[in-house]
């Protein structure tokens, strides 16, 4: 049976969601320009396939900060998953475990660390550092004790950006227990004085690797790595923070050149990407630009809302198989075999009509 594209999946999910929740998941900040540009930005590159290569077996497995995964397509942190489906993050975690994918769990999750860990998934904790660092310490320590294998510090949210349609209404139709389940006290403000010292503190305090997420400038990537980050995550927060922020596809190669393994000083850090990735070919472009892994946000929410555990598995499996086909046709025997010479920049306008139905999500 043909695999539905993302827009079809979203349409299946929409009637199962309160309008306020659907809008919260879908919208970007401000006028939504960055959110709208994300998908098309990956099509600004074309692939230069190689031939006379043995692609009998195409290996998608890789290792991310010591965590072995079957696919480089992981799950980005998103909140209010229990508003999408009653099982929320637990269903998402079960699906990730079944597909051999990495889960990054939001610190605002509506499921406990222990319940997520009980699924057997390999998972990392996404973290907002609060102005009161003692609250941060407690949450991170409990996550690490429950099995989190890395901490992903979100660095692009000193405040939550305003949305044209606002966000207040979503909290009026959702249960307070669907967020911040792992906090024992009322919420504190996010730190506005976040700096390299916090990266160094996290790296030295909890015994797990630190990733800095929300990086769009190579100089910031360098500062993060110099402070102790083992990886940087190139992201504009799904267009939900600073509107008109540059698309990830436009800066990924420059950041990878600055801090990634090839061409950087020292051993290099790992580099991840999210934002508008909707197919295996998008993931293949990201790899050519220097990404060690890619992560899906909204597609996972639509899959979760449409079909729960099965919907999330479908999204992960479809993108992974699309990537496998792309690698095979490009003459690459595996994810780690892809190099930058696979890509060419095109003058073709990124925005345009949706591709024909097929395996692209």
C-alpha cells in the first residue's frame, strides 16, 4: 500500500485533535516565515549519484555519542504529546525502540522518565536551563538515574516567541498533567543568562555527553564545543522562536566544517539537524551537508495523533526506507559512506508544488 505523505497524515490527525492543539503543533512564530520555508529549503540542493558501486547491502546503522542506532533518523523533543494521544511519550518511545531509533525526550514531557525508560528505548533528555539552577540539577539527575544517555541543552529559548494566533488557548483545553510531569515544583523562568559556563557545568556534573541545540552560527557552534559540548544540533526550533531565522539547510555545511569531524580542529564534534525534514532524500541532503543524524518533530506528532504507536512507527519506518532507497540509487553503501561531493547547489526555487504521491512523507 502506498505510504501517505505528511500532508495526508496531518489531515488524518487533524480531526482527532482539538483545533487549539492542532494549531499549537502546526504554527510558527511571528508571521510563520521560518516555519513555512523549512521544508523547501532542502530542495535547494541536487544529488550527484555515483555508479559502479556495490550497493547490495546498504547500512543505515550509526553511533551517536556512543549510542548505537539502526537508523540515523531520530525523534526530536516535542511537548504535549499526551494531547496528541493518551499514551503520549510512552507510545513514541515504544515506536522508537521498535525501529532502533533514538528518542530525545522533552523536559516538559507528560510521561515520567521511568515510564519512558521502561520501553527499552535509547533516549536523551532535552533540557531548558531555568534561572534557578537548582531545579535544573534535580531534573537532570533524575533523568540520568533513569537511563538518559545524554543531555540536549536547548539554547535558543531565553523567552518563548509570540505566535500570531497566540498560545494561551491551548492550555485552556489541555490537562496540566500532560506537561512537566518530571518537575516536583511549579515552573521557573528559563535562564536568560545562559552561557558557555552552563555547558561546562552540565558536561562536568552529570557524567553524560552534552549536546547544544538551536545553533545557527558557526561561531556559536565553536563556543559550545570549546565549552565541552560533544555535539551541536543545528536547528531554528521548527520556526517557533525567532521568525525569519535562517533555514538549517543554509548553514549546516558551514557549521559542520567548523566543528564536525572532517575539516575541523581536533577530533571534532558530532553535528545534528532538524527542521522541515520530511523524507529520506531530505535526510540524505542533510548528510551530504555534514549531519551525523537528523531528527523529526511535527511528522511524529501527526503520526502519534493519527495512529498512536503504529503511526509513529510508520513515520520512522517510511523516512528510513526512503533514505535507504536514496542511498542505494546514489551509489552509497551506507549512511556513513556519504560525502559532500554527493551534492550540488541549484538555482531552482526551493518553494513549489508538492511532489507526487509516493513514499515521501
